[in-house]
C-alpha cells in the first residue's frame, strides 16, 4: 500500500479513537458536578411500564395546564441502569420518582439533593413516619414521599367456600388452606392440578427475600435490627427469624403448598398461576387488583387482612419517593412539581388519571384511597399500612441484603430433608454483617 | 503472466513512457486502496465505538471503584482479588465449566450425527435441515420460556408425561438442585447443535467422494470410513465448531437467566449471571468489570490454545 495512504489511514484511526474516547467521557472527580439550568423544561423520570406511564403523562398534562410549567416526562422501566448511563455523562434528570428503597443507593452515589421538608407545601399532611423513611444516614431528608402500599393476601374465595373453610386468621390456618387447595380439588375438575400459594421463590432481584420478609416479621424475626444513628446489626440467626424461616420452608416442602417451579420463579412466572386458576393464595401488592379483576375475576377472589404469626400480622410496606437530583438547578419548577404531586389534586390524579394507579395509597392524609377508588379492598391496604406494616430500611443500600437473604433462603428451602435452617441463617448472618461493614453501617 | 511494476530508483531517471505508465498505475493503486479504506471505515468505526472502546473502558473500570457521578476511585487489582476470593464466583466457575464441556461436546456430537443424517440434495432433506436449524435463529429468551413449559416439574408436565409412559419420573428438572444444570445443558445442546450441523455439512461437501468408493471397494466398514476419511477431512470444520462452541458456552447467560435465574440454591449460577447481578443489581460495576476481563482472558487463552493445538496436529 502507498505509504501516504497508510499514514492517512493511521491518522484517521487515531483521530476516531481520540474522538470516541472523548465522547465516552471517562472523567473522575472527588464530588458531584455543579448543577446548571439548561433552560429546558424540567425533566422527570419514573420507573414505569406502559400502563403506569399513561397515568404519569395524564397527571403532568393536568399539572402543566394548571401551572404553565412544562414537564419532559420519561417512563423508564430499567430506571437504575439508565440512571447510571446519565450519571456517567454527569447530567442526571432533574427529578426521579422511584422506590423508597432506592434512597440509600442514590445517596451513596451522590445522586441526590437534600430536601427541606418545611419548604414543601402541605408537608404537614404527610405522616412523620413517612418523612422518617426519607432520611439518609446523616438524618437529612433526601426525598419526598409520593405513594405507599403494603403487600396484601388475596385468596380464591370460591375455592375456600367450596371446601367449607374459614378465612385464615393465623399462619397455621393459611398453611392448612394451602394444603386443602392442593389436595381437595377446589376447582372440581377431578384432577390434582391446583396448588396452594403462589411464591416468587427465585433469587433473581432478591424475590424470595422480598416475599418471605412479611412472614419472618410475623414471627418476630427480621434480617436486620435497627440500632439507631444509621447503624444496624444482623438479626438473621435469631430464634424468631429461625421460626419464620421454618414456616416458609414448611410451605416449600409440603407438596402442593407452593406452585411447581417456585424455587426458580420470578413474579412474572409466578403470578399467572393465580390468574389462570392453578393456585389459590397470593401475597402481592394492590397494583395487581386491576389485572386480577379481569382474570380470575373480581368476584372470585377476596382481599383479606394478613393472617397472624406468633407475634403479629406485619406486612411489607413499600412506596415511591420524589427525588431531586444533584444536577437539578430549576428550584422554582421543582418546588411546583413537588407541591402538586403531594397535593390532593396530584395524589388523586396519580390514582385515577390513567390505566394503572401510580399513587396506590396516598401519602396525603386528606385523601382517602377507598373513597377515591370507590373500592373497599383499598381500606384493607390503607389499614394495614397504618397499623401493621414495616418497610425495609432505606437509608442504607438494601438491595445487597435482599439479594443475600434470597440466596440464603433459596438454599435452605431447596433441601427439604436437611435440618439446615439454623446453619443457613448463620451463613446469612455472616453475609449481612460483611455487607454492613462494607457500607459502614455496622453498629 | 503480468509484469509487476518495479519501483524506480530516485537517482536514475526512468524513460518518460515508462514513468507515465508507472505513475498511472500507482495512482490507480492508491485510488483503489483509498476505496478499500473508505469501504472499511464505517464498519471499522462502528466496531471501534461499540466494541473496542467499551472493551478498553471495561478494562479501565475493573481497576476502579466505580461511582459514575462522584468520580471513580482507583483501587488497583482489588476488584480482581474480590472476584477470585469470592466463593460464589468459584462455584459459578465450576458450573460454567460443566456447562461449557457438556454443551460443547453434546452439541458437537448431536450436530455431527445430524449432519451425517441430513447430508444430501433431496428436497425433503433441505426442508428437514431448515426445520432443524430453526432453534438457532429463535431468540434464546423464547427458547427458554418454551423449555420452561416443557420442563414443568409435575407428573402432567409435557416431558414428565412422556417419561410417565416409559414408567419413569416425574423429574424435578429445573426445580431440582441435582438436575437443574443438566436441564440447562440439554437446552444449550438443543439450540447449539443445528449451528454445528451447518458448519459440519459445509465440511462434508469438501470430502472427495472417490475416497468413499475406493474404501467401499477395499471392504471398509462404515465406522472405518468415518474414522479414516470423514473425520480427518472435517478437522478444520471441527476446530471452528469447537472454538465457537467453547466461547459460546463460557458466555452462557440468557438460557440460565430465563430458565432459573441462577437457582435453585445457586446450583445453576454461572460466571455471566453472577457478573450481571453484581453489575446491574448491586451496582458494583468495578467488580463486575473485573469478572468480565477475567472471562475475556480465559476466552482468549482458550481460543488461542485450541487454534495452536489444531495447527500442531495439522502440521504433524
């Protein structure tokens, strides 16, 4: 090849490497970059699928009509991965609406601005306990509560009545009901093809740790113990946690009490067992009401208050917060968006404006979920949230703990003949303590 | 025979005619090479931007505690130490090697048998080959979902029903800690074998038919024909198949992720799923990148090693 051409080619390759490297931006610095106002409409991201995005879009349309503030909204299903991409380019969206459990991770990454609680109009209409959940390890608020919900127990009412069994009041009752659904042909088709509980028992995304937490709390156990001042200790090998996990293992190891393949099922694989009439009990969020009302049908299943364990009937509470990112320099617009989202109008729009409620149980105490939805089932959710619910700690990054719990529990319940509850939880104890140390949150 | 243009020494001026002809050829040559580079440039740029730069970025990230927004902190080889000292990664490595060996050999054997059975020009064979090739072009996520249904772990599950007719089962398949990894290996073999079949079929067309006829005249058995004619002729194809299958198996992810998510009890966790959960579920990009670089190194060694062994065998 001609040497000039060869030289030019090398120059071209070198230039393209240089430009591409510049584009990928491999900067590093000690602190978050300064926020600047780019003059564009305020950018809001939320973790939302197609149905939820319709509600957000309708809600922000109403907001813009009221205030004149334009919003550039994006519903992003894989929000955390996309946020990482934006973080790498040092320009996060202005506001992010996501799980309350994401707070610890976001603060650790330097994504968030502190929130002055008193600057939020109507902040006194939001319960103190909810504001408490928005505190980081330093005691400052890093989010504004937007929506809350609890897990609820749903049962095939027609099956239960056909078998002449009462509404379960205790975990023993619930286990008996599951066995009855699996063994007494509740659908009357003459075949042994029905199961008790629908369980997302996969380790993927920590599903099993998430599902089992309510039952462990109900027996007085827990993964973590809050020692105050942002410090925690592991509680995984306490006798109470062992009792809760033993009950969970008993369900996996009683044939038919959980659906086949539960050990490797994510929610997307597990939930259809309830929808298609193959299983009769499910512990899930109220966001499933709309799809379960279509199949198996609103009139064939009931939403009950959680059965009691040896201690109480605590269920997992979850929710979404509004987070203001470190890139946000649009103070006025941000205040208007937040004030609207937690106002009565905003909360109601979030419940009813689109195909799927994005505000499940409102955080604004002036709004009554059961009245807005005109559905008494929401009273069960609202009542559980008020008097018998518990959230995972949000000041620390809880994701690794949930993952470790799922992996440990999956190992324990997979080996039915083994007497492995104590040893398995001892291993989880070690994993939790290691993670607490690495997050500098060990008491 | 064409004359090759010779470069004229600078000290001795060439005859004018010669010079003119040479100059034209040189210009044509440089234009041609410029055209070649221009055609190559889009693909090269795409490859550079979407493959090589991310690869080098991955190597860089593996040396840092990654905090995209706050700025990364250099930690040297700490991430590598974490990966190599992590028992879960070591278990995943064992599962990955198991899957690699069983899927590679299984898919090779099944692909070879399929190629021998389906070699020929008949229209029916063409149709069969196309049908058998379908798993290769079907999205692995879809394949996974279909196999999940086939593996339904009750007596009335599709595969367990067949086992029931034979008086066997029911098996737990994906739900059993002893059977889950084997079940995934079968899915890998089922989806990988047709690809190998196509490569081996291409190799089979290159085998000289007269050798078979001569062997037939000499009274060689079918096995002897396979052993002394077919297999030696297929060596280049087999090297390609082995190399590709080994790399593919080491990078097993989708089928495991879709079928079991790494469970039950971590019995099917492989290198890639562990890497994924660290990188995307725990946000530990640095450690995940270190694991990715180690996988790259192992894959590279495996590829070079396979090629080297094949070359040495061919030289002998």
